[in-house]
């Protein structure tokens, strides 16, 4: 397979042409080696998502095998965003960001990390941003920023490009802003998921939490309201307060698989629907420049998240069998051209695309827009922490 | 021919049948058209694209489809629904950061064995329509959910695409949403209002018959016309003759001018019994499962192979459709004793007893559900005379000679019961043979169903079901 480096002119041509998109299919193995146990994502009631696939076995015969979804489309999008955020924090990458700063909120039991447009579930449309305010006290949802982006659509995506271009890559639906539930809506252009192929389920998991203190079940405890306890007087067993040996049994005991497969598609068709008028004027040069930036941004998410390592959850760390290769899917039936690029190269590609877009007249927000939570949002966070602490039997901060 | 190709780039399709719980696949032609129309509206497409869409909706019959096999993604515990919790965002009041409520959502998905689907219209699109369709196809990015990314294109007119699903309202076993003249205008209005569209035109489809090279065809068309019971008291297999006679009578009574073709009535023009293959009316019971009790779940009409579609429409159209061309229910009754309301089975996931493949899947081994009525009594002083007569019965039924036959009083299929629990088959006169027995037959090569053997085979006696043996694929 002939693999080339992906340059800006190739990317621009692909975006301006009729290619459907880029696709990368990569095989992964558990960190502990082929056949190692991994833990897939679980769904409501603790079930796995399973399906069948047909593969060619070692004898060259087609066979139907069981597969399990390890990481969903939504989870993979989140990982792409987190990889971009990590690159920003390491000063490798510069992107528009809207951030809600909780550092000044007092009275919290546990500090709350600042939330950026790359962290919050609904991106620019998220309620956390909506219920925060600019430094001058203007509520974000009433600010000029919100007024601009909430009127966005496919025909004028400029404001979203300026404030939160990742929303155009990973999708966004600004539903609360308009009556009837429809609002600024952008379909995702980045779709990725990881599936374990040819799976053997480990049926049950047994074990013990071994108590190094050797607490005896025959010693009764009596819980007190403040979370402490009296010893020797009550009927509560030490194990009920997480002391002592505690057995556990779980039906989600992980899986083993022949391999895991990560499939990622970046839809150029979705990006081609976007238009970026500037000051009321729209040109095809600006549109294509903006779309090229977004394509490069999507590639950044895919490449950087792979380089960050696929550590999906506890006991689910995967490593690729080979470097990621990206096919450009163009004419049906024609052999796809393939490209490879590492983190440095893809960031350089993005920067070049951004520069070209700026030269064409399309720019994005350079400074991070920092908001702070409104009083009521801060108060709700505080009260929620108090409520959670009470449930656990912890004392009041006041 | 005009062919549209769809390639699912992730190898799976994510779209719901409207319940948001079950996947919808294959993509209904109506859904594909909506994707094309959405691409046209989203990009404010030109009048040529509009004309191309109007050309598609003006086609007299919906497209045939070529669809890969697929497997639905489901929860690892069979009775659970695959749901994920997504954080809500559309609440009017301030929501706690830590306690944002989450809403259960499903993303019904199917994994495709093969990533391409084709829609094939019989008409040849004019050149300007082709150019516009090609342009429109490149704008379609998804069919279904936003994660169901696709590449779409206009196929080469010289390329032959063999359909696996045929548009056939009469012999259909499922219905798909389709388009009709005016669909584009409706979508345009709905799009302008910012609402979600709903297509209400449906058309029947059936699997194209694609027997494997080694499968031996039977005398009947495997495209059974299956009727599900909507209302009526529960009746067991012992009511077979009453049910099948009622269905046959209903088919005859529905014919205009009482002109009944020989392939339907089983009688030659002079009134004598026909020597040619003719329609069989059969019960479809709940058998071959752990708690099966043999009650009749629905009924079917098996047609002899090779009857032209026009002939079938003339013969059965009045039974199944009203004067406006809409499907109608079939009413069966027997004086004051019972009354049944039947309708054509078109559900995506009907019960096993009402699936065509349950009764027609090619198999080497078949077991009787209703006993086989012999053509003549076996001689008591001839050992294995029953088997000899049965071999002749298979030949009379235009089936290959089995490699082995086992006659037995009880069917191996749970729910089918003892041969003596079925009333004797008295049609044709009491002097005719009434000896009936259950049978298991094994053939050299897989035989395509339905398999009907013996004297009462056109009335539901001698109905067989394929069974599997160790080492072969199960039908469940």
C-alpha cells in the first residue's frame, strides 16, 4: 500500500472536490498482549452492546463471530475533544475556547475544574455556558456571542466557526434556544467507534477486598450521624462500613477478543454543507478555506487521540498494531489514496489551513473567552455537593 | 434501469423504525428519498435537482433493492434494551452541574455483512436527470442517524445489479415506506416549517428467490401468502380442515363472476379434479418450541410455481385487496362456532410461525406437523408397506424421493401432537383411505419448501417443517 504525507493542497482539493471523506480502520490489541482481558463499555442495566460480524478465519473460511462494542461514537467524540484540549494545554495547539472558571466559587467541598467548550456535553450550546456570565456580568445566553451563534445554520456557520469550531466537527444541537425544540443544528462530521472482534466473554468475576487490618465481623459497630462510629455496641458489621473482607461477584467480568478494531470516518460531505459568510458576503474561496480548516481539525482529533493512547477505562487499555492510515474515499470502486500523519504533522496541517483561511478573510477567536458561573449556578453546585455529602454521612462545611 | 448505490462507511447502519428501539434496515426507499431531498434543501439545490427528485417520485413502481445480510446490535442480555444515558440540555431552569439529569436513548444499529445497498428503478432516467442525481448523491452524507455516514452515487446504467428484495405488493412479506407523486412538495412544506416529516405510503416487498445450486425446488412457490390472525378464538391443529376450507371458500367467493382458475380451485374446467399443481391452503401453527401447543397462529396460501404475476392478481386480488387497491382483512367463519379476522403478515419481526422461512427454508430433513394421509391402505402382510406408500406419496407430490423415511404416530415437533388427534381426512368420500401418520423424511439434497405430501395436502394435511440436525445451521 502506497502511503503519502497529507499536504494542505491535497486536503483542500479533497474538500473542494467530491470525495466522501477520510476513513481509518486500525486494529488494536490489549496492552497486556493479544488475548488479554479488557472491559468494554456497559449500558443501562450493565449490559454490553453485542453484534455479529463475518470474518475470514485462519483456515481462510468465512465465519460469523461475536463482537462487543468497546467505545461508542459519542465516547470517541469526547476523547477526540479531550485530545485537542490536552494539546492546547501543552501549548502545541491553539483553538478558540470558551471556558467557565469555577476557581473563584467559594464554599465548595470539592473544587470544580474549569469547564471548557471541549469538556461540556453539548459544546457551545451547553447549559453550563448558558448559565454563566461574561466578566461584565452579562449572562452568556444574552450576550452578543450567543445572539450570533444561536442564529447560525448551515448557510451561516461563521459565528460557530469563530467561537467553537469543534462544534462543527463533532456536531451540535442548540435546542433550548428556539421554541419547538429546533435550533442551530449541525450534524457531526467525525464518527468513530471501537469494536472487539471474535469475542469470548468471561462470565463471572469473583473476588475479595482483603482487609489489611483484619477487622472481624464479630465486632459490632454503631454508626453516628456525623459519620463516625462506636465500637462494640451496635449491630452494624464492619463490612457495612467497608471494613473487613468483602466478597464481590460481577457478571461483567470482561472479554477477550481476537482483536479490537477502531473505525473512524471524517465526512467531507458534512463539511461541504457549511457556509461562512463574512460581513454579509459569501464566497466559495472562504467556504472552502473554512471547510479545509475543519477537515484538518477533525484529523487532529483522530491523530492526537490515537497518540494519546487508547486508555478507555479501568482495565481497558489498547494499543494499535500499526500506525494509523487514512484512506481518502473518492470515486466508488476506485482504489483509495492513503495517507499517514503524526501529531506534529497534523497540527502543522491545521495551522497552515487556519492561516490560509485567515488570508481569505475567515478568522476565529484567538483569545480564550472566560466566563464565570452565575450566582445561582455556583449556589446550585455548592448545594448539590452538600446534598451528596449528606447522603454519604459526611459533616457540614458550615 | 436507474441505480442508486449507497455505501455505509462505518460498515453499520444506525436508524430507527420510528419506535426508537428497533433498527430499520434495509433503508426504506422513502428514507433514501428524504435523504436526497434533505441534501437538496440543505444546499438550496438547483431546479435540475428538483426535476430529478420529481422524476424519481413519478416512477410507477418503487425500486427493487439489493441489500447485504446484516445482524442487529443488541444488549448482551436478550430481554434488555440497549440504552445509553445522555445528559439533557433543554431544561428551562438552571441545572446543577453535578446532578444534570440524564435521558435514556437508544441508537438502533445493524452491522452489515457487506457495506453496499442498491436501489434499482426499472425506468431509464434521461441524461439531465442522471447528471442532477449524480450531483445530488454526492451531497448525501448520512442515511438515518448522524453517525450512519454514507457515500452515495448514481450507478452505471450498463451495470447489472441483482436485486435481493423485490417490490411486490401481492406476494410481499414486509412493507417499506416509499414515495409517490407529491412527496417532494410535502417535504418542502415540512422543511420550511422546521418540522419532522412523516411518509405514509407503504409498499410490499419480498425476498427474491435465490436458491443455492444444490437446493432442489419443490412444486410450490416459496413466496407463501401469509395471513396473521387478528381476532378470533384460539383453534388447534385439529381444526385444520375447517380453517383451510373456510379460507378456500373465501378465495372462491371473492372472485368476480365466479370464474375460478384451475390453479386456484384445483378443478379442471369440466369440474373433475385437476391433475396439475394447484394452490394449497395451510394452517401455520405454533410448534417446535419448548412450550408449543400447536395452536394455529395464522394461515397461508401456497401457490404452484410458475403462475404469472398477472394471473395471481386476477385470482387472489379480490380476496386481498379492496376496489380501491388497499389491503383488506379476510374474514373466515363457521356458522356460530368461530369467526376469524385475518390480515396479511407484513411485520418486520413476525412470530416464527408466521415467517416464510420457517416453512420454506431449504433443508434435507423435514418432519410432519399435520399427519400425512396415505393414498391407499397399507397391506397388513407387507412389512414396510406404509413406507412404500409414503415414498409414492412424495413422488405424487412432485418432490424428490427421500433417502430415508420414518413413519411414526407422534411428530418429533413439540406441539404437533399424535396423528390420531387430527380428525380423519374425509374429503373425496369416506371410501378413500383415511390412514394417517406422522413422518420424518430425509433427502439427499436440501429441498425448498413448502413441503406438502399426501391426500390432504391442498387442505393442510401432510404439512412439513424443516428441522435441523447436528452440524447443520439452525433455523432459529
